[in-house]
């Protein structure tokens, strides 16, 4: 039996590591050059939870949210590139109870997840069918949340 020198042992260990690293990289590589297809219009099952998590008001606004309403997720049938969206209507007020006028926001969903939550135009949410959204009224928003 031949005895290996320290240099030969290191070279053997290095070759083993290179073979192992190459095998791991080969296992991670994909034979497909196309990215996986995503269904953009999956129904957003947790739409209320996602809206509550995304809800924010500027820090200088009152912190009380009242009269909150939300529509069910819907796709605009007139737009072939449309995705699910929800309309949210709410009022804000101070601790004394003075409320502002209603504010409308719209949330756009992509692949079942909230992608954008912005102020809505009358064209976007003017004909929405709303239902009570008490979960939003429990959210602390604005300057009182500090």
C-alpha cells in the first residue's frame, strides 16, 4: 500500500469537494428555460386579512377608523387584462368622535395576493356593492399608534 503525501491528500479532498459541488449545482439547475407559469387571477381567499395588513394612514391623521365597508373581490368583465380587486370605504376621526368624509381605496390582487392598495377614483368604486368590514375598525392607524 502506497502512502500519500500531504499534498496528494489535499488534492484528493479538493477533487471530492469539486465533484460534490458540481453534483449539487447540477441538481439545482433546471432543464426548462421558461419561468414557471403563474395564474394571475387566483381568487384572493384572505382578501380581508391582506387589506387589514396593508392598511395605513399618514401619521398626521386621526387614528380612529369608523364606518368601514368592503366589496367582494371582482374582475372587471369589460377589461380582458383585469385582475381581482376590492373596494374599501371608511371614515376617519379623532378620539372625540368627529368623523371625516368617506374615503375610498381600491386593492388590486395578483395571483391571489394583494399587489397594490391605493386611493380609488369614482369610476373604480362608484358602483361597488359594499358590506360591513368591522375588522378594519379594529386597526390602529395614524398618529395615536406611535
